C-alpha cells in the first residue's frame, strides 16, 4: 500500500469512528445538552447527506424534559437538514413512513416542497391496513389526517373514505372534518346518512356535519333525510333541503 493510500485509509477510519461516536451522542437523551448540540452541529456540517440526514431526523424521535433545550436542538437538526436542500425529501419521506413522531419532519417537508408535494408525502404515510389494535399507528393516522385538513386534496378526499369505517372515533372524526374542508358535494353525500345517526359513538361526528351544512348553506341531497325537525338536534330540515336552527 502506498503512503497516499495508507493516509487516505486512515482518514476514512477516523471519519467513520467520528460518525459513530457523534451518532451515539445525538441519539442519547441522557447526555448533556451541550454535547448533543455539538454532535448535531457535526452532522449538520458533514457534507454527506445520506449519512447525516437520517441521523438528524432521529433526533425528533424523543423529547427532553427541558423544553427550551429540546426545541433548540430540534431547530438545529431541522436547519441542518434544510441546508442539504430538496434532495433530502426522499430521506424525510422514508423516515416519516417509519416514525410516529411526525411534527418536525412535516415542518421540514413543508419548507422543501409545495402543497401538492406535502399532500403526496402525507398520504403515502397513511396506513390503510388493519390497525385497530395498534395504538401508535392509529395515533399516527389521526395526526396525518389532522394535517390534511389544511390542504386541498386532488381527489377531494375520495381516497380517505375507507377511514369512515375505522373503529377509532378520532379517525372517523378527522376524516369527516377533512372531507368537510374539501367541500366536494359528491363525497359529502357519503356523510349525509350520519345526519340521522343518533348513536353515542358518532355524536361529535354528527354535530360536525350538521354545523358544516348549516354554516355553508349546503343542500341535503340524501332523500332518506326527511324535512322537519331532526331528533336530538337543534336543527331542522327546511322544504329547500337546507338546515336552520330550531326556535
């Protein structure tokens, strides 16, 4: 081995040791804030996106008891990722698909891509499988649906309709709220049957639908919803098929 090759090999070994050492620091919530901050800065300046970004993303997977330090570290990790630019999006998407701590990664994609890009990534991270007994996945779906309420969906929310059958009430509620914000009248028809649903488990969902129809003046198209006072409600259906408050 030439002297040049020997030195190059030695430097690479040192680099890998430094990466391993700093990675352990970034991921250790028990280490002093100053040490972890220095390790975050190390990866922010590493100039190797494929190594640095996945490690920086994992800093969002835990929180410190000291809120100010926690925020500062996460802001530093986010800034480091953003400095790498749009090329980090596939790495952030991969992380989002596997983590339950999505708030900070979503902040990152919101800064790196446009509305349609954000929606595409969020929808890709939804789990449409049988997750009724997996609290972490349920919570993640709920959080993503809450974010989607703030965006215009290309299909008006049609792809979200399976969540109306979810066992978890929060998932159903978030889906209904998202569909309401889209105001796609063909899809809203799917919600109208719930206007007559007086079951306790759908009380909040039913009220959200009634309020939306009343506030927007939407006509009720479902013929099964009769004209007149709606039971267990402050509303009635007029001859014009809109809602008004009962006196």
